[in-house]
């Protein structure tokens, strides 16, 4: 393995694909799940190719609430094994990517006398379950202590509260760190490359056909094992696979995913005025609501609304926006208004339905995620959460080995595998609550500053050199790739992102000479500003 950053020039990537079409594992989907599998498999010495139809983390994986967490709500359901596993993975992630995943203190204010002891005991149990993976001590707070930590909390009726610890992260940056680290182990990762068909030999899946969505050029890939990690879209490939069964009556493939959408609103930091997050354990609809300080702004969210369609860019519903604003107003001294919202973004949860009754081998393991192997040998994984991407990847590779698709090899190599940028020596780590900047690059900062335009500031937290870095080493092609997922400006301030789009596009053309799709980005940014009436 080399620690030198690898160039991500598109022409070189496709030349490599054309030169070698034989892989141990071919992965469909470049979100948390697929990228986690790619890194685990590549670090174990397997040859790996991953195709992503859009950009890495364009799907759900850039739209999370940005929490690295054990799942307090699973505690309430008594699913202790699940919480314990996620708490261990929480610490693994914070250790392996400290520049983009860090501990965060949360305060849960109480407005009823019973809330502090009731939730406090639960959160003490959360601590106990974490054991050595504990990030800090859960503390009972009186009214003054709550207001000391969260001066913006609604003081009327405040009785006290509980402080506890979890983590936060930069989800899309983590996705890119996984992709780039997997590449250093020899994996070939390709964005804007759609898996259009599966390929079969003697009734078994033996690879796929993919298409460069920028040129229309098609490529064949042969693989011993095909992993469908397409998030909420896994059923599209499963349907194609189901229809492939030769002879006999074909039962329609039963969908695995029941999508549910979650909305986030971003407002100015002053609404919270603290580096500590606010957690509301039970909103009017029985959910958990967070106000999280993130990259210089506050994320308010989220909702849980069932959907039937699978839009790539889902829009928030009026009721969801109103719900978040109304609930926030109950707990914050100054209520955020619609006009305060700087960006609104929506993610689709890949919630897994009851296991399909169509002959598939299902591994449920009382987890949030499910791994299935079809009759033809295609492995599908979906569900779960970002926090547990690494243990999900291990489950997938276990399942591949159990089904003799690949051999069982070196499990656990990613447990202590630092991701690119994670070397702490000689760099100062800065909180993810602070506005973005050079520090987000961890130990790659000097590489960024060595590029042309290091002092040419486009806007706060974004320089010309950072755009060049994104184009050269982070697979960025379009303005959206840079402003949504390398920098997170679209998620933080969609208006400002629009304002700088042309400048970013101009640098991308200089670097890649590929259309950076400026006008499409401007339309997208309007959607991130759109609050339904
Ligand atoms: C609102 C919300 C909040 C959340 N908050 C948290 C949180 O705070 N902490 C946490 O740990 N988890 C959180 N999660 C969960 C977490 O974000 C998801 O579990 C995770 O991102 C799912 O990743 P994925 O790779 O399975 O799916 P995705 O990220 O959607 O990736 C699937 C990819 O497959 C690609 N694809 C589809 N079809 C094809 C094809 N034919 N060819 C090639 N590519 C294809 C898509 O373009 C997509 O990029 C949250 C989820 C939501 C919705």
C-alpha cells in the first residue's frame, strides 16, 4: 500500500477497466455500504471494482444527520446487542478518521420532572454498554448547568437535563476517504458509471455490464462475486436478477426496501450558540429531534415519512418543514423561521421489509441491515446505518465466503486501518462544529496548500487549490461534486453555493476539460432553498 495520493483522472480509470475486466468482487453502489465493502475486500487482498451510477455518496450517504451513534432509540426497544455493536463501531470510526469523525456532547433538556431520572438512567446504561468504547461520562444537570452549556435552550419551564456523548462526522467526506483509501489497496472505483445488466454463466451471476454515463461507452466486468449495495435502489437489480432464472415459473421478486424520508433544515449557528448538540428524546410524533452544530451551522432534524417513489433528489413536504420548525421553537429561546433556513435536504432511509419468501438465503442477525444471496449468487446488502458500515462490510464478506463465492480471508483488517488524511502526527485537529477549512483535510493539508491557488479564496472554507485537489485526487467531475460532497457548501448555504458555482466550474474545466454542469447545479441549489408552502 502506498500513502501517496492517487490521481483520479477519468481517462486513466476507464483505461484500467478496459485493460482488466476480471475481478474477485464487483460492487454496485458507491455509498457507505458499497464503499465499506470495497475497502474491506481490497484490504484483505481481493481484486475489487466498484461502480457508482452518480457520484460517490450522492444517494443517502451524504444526507444523514451526521451522527456516529449507538442508537439511543434501540436502547428503549431493549435491543442491547445492536446498541453495543454500534457503540464499538462508533469508537473504531472516530479512531480511524479523527479529522472527519469526532466525539460530540449532547444535552437533553427536561421540561417535566420525571424526564431527567427516566432518560438519565437509560443514558447511564448507554455508557455502561459502551464499556471501554465510552466517549465521556453521562451527567445529570440542573437547570443552570443546562443553560450554561446550551444558553439558547428555552428557559421557560426548564427543570434540568442530561449530558451524554456520541459522535459526529462529515458523511460525504468519509465516503470519499473510504473510496480513496480502497484505491490505495488497488481497488478500482468509478463514479458516473451505471450497472445496467448482470451477466450469467451456467445460471450463476458472473459479472455485470456497466456504462460510463458521461460518454455512453459500455464495459463488461467478470467477477466471482457481485455485491448489490445500491441503497434504496437495491430492488432494481434484484428484479433483473429474479427475471434471469432460466426455466420454470418466475415468481416476481418481492421488494426488500420500504423507503422512508428524513428532512434536515440548516440554520445559522446563533440559533444554538453552542458547540454542544441539543437532543429532544420524544417529539410530538414520538421521534428523536436533534439540533447539531456542524461545520459552522446548525442542522435541525429529522423526520420519518414513508414514501413509495425513489427520487434521487426528494423534496421536503410542507408538514415536515413545519414539524421541524415548530418542534425547534418549543426547545430554543429564539425560534427559527422559514426565512432563516439556508439549506433543506432530504435523505431516503433504506428500511428493510420482512425477509422475502422467494427462496433467498437471508441473514437477519437481529440487525438493522440485511444481507441476502439470491439463487444466482448475487449478494444484496441494504439497511443499517453509516456508523456500522464497517461491520456491515464484514457481514457481507462473511456471506460471500459462506456461499463459496470467495474464500474467507483476513477478517478484521479494517478495525485499525487509518483512512487517508487520518494521521494525527503534526496536525491540529479542529472540531467539526467549526466552519470548514484546511483542517478538514487532516494530514493532507500540505498537499492542498502545495497546489496552485492555495491563497485564492472562493468563499469561506473553499480555495481554488481545494477545487483542484477535488478534481485531481477526489474524483470530482461536476460543480455539484465539489460543492455538495467535497466542500459541503450546498448543504450549509445553498444561496452561497449558487453564487460561487461559475468560479468552481471554471477551475474544473481547467483541470478535467469535462463539462462541469453549472446550470444543472444552479437548478439543484434552488431545490435546496425551496420550502414548500
Ligand atoms: C434522514 C437520514 C438520517 C440519517 N442519519 C444517520 C446518522 O446520523 N448516523 C448514521 O449512522 N446513519 C444515519 N442514516 C443512515 C445512513 O445514512 C444510511 O444507512 C447509509 O447512508 C446508506 O448507505 P448505502 O450505501 O446503503 O446507500 P446510498 O448512500 O444511497 O448508496 C447507494 C448508491 O448506489 C447507487 N446506485 C444505485 N443503483 C445503481 C446502479 N444500477 N449502478 C451503480 N450505482 C447504483 C446510488 O447512486 C447510490 O449512490 C440516516 C439516513 C437518513 C435517510
